[in-house]
C-alpha cells in the first residue's frame, strides 16, 4: 500500500547507483552487476522518497 504524503501521486525511477532491496546495484557496469548480490536494504534517499508517498515502477538502466 502506498503511503500518503507530500509526494503522493508522483512516481520516479532510480538509476542503479542506489541500493534498493530486491534489485542488484550495478552502476551501469555489466561486470559489476554479474559479481554483486541483490541488495538486502534500501538507500536512505530512496526510502525518503517512498515514505513521502512516491511510487517506484523500477530502476532505469542503460544495459
């Protein structure tokens, strides 16, 4: 369920430079992506946006 907040109704995508639980942070580098595990926690910046009511459909990539 989405939280109500000052950013309710807004959405954003994040570059894979920020850890987001359930996604692999690859920094746009396929080799990095291959050698690192899925994030087990979420960046405080992303958490702040989510807690403000934003929804996130997924990461942005240049793969």
